[in-house]
C-alpha cells in the first residue's frame, strides 16, 4: 500500500482561474496524485500523492504546463 504524502510547491506565473486549471490538470496527470489544491493568491499548490509520485515529476508537470515550480520552503 502506498502512503499519502503532501508536497507544497511554489509556482510562478499563475495569474487567473485558467492558470489554476492548467496547473491542476497537469498535476493530476502524474501517476499517484490523489488531490491538488491550488492557492492562486499565494502562488502555492498543495499536492497529495502516493510514494510513486516524486517531487521531480510534479515540478516537471508544472513546467510542461508553462509555469515555473519548486518545492516551497
């Protein structure tokens, strides 16, 4: 059984609801992602996922959607 983890990402470039949708959809396509909570005003995204989804995969998915991302401090 995979454990559920939470990863908080800082995402640059999100300015509107359409951006939120693009980032959410991109992250949901990563295997193992269970839930995505985008906080537009903060520029942060909380991703709940299993062990099979890595930070690198999450960041790459956001970048492929056209935004910069890194793990939030």
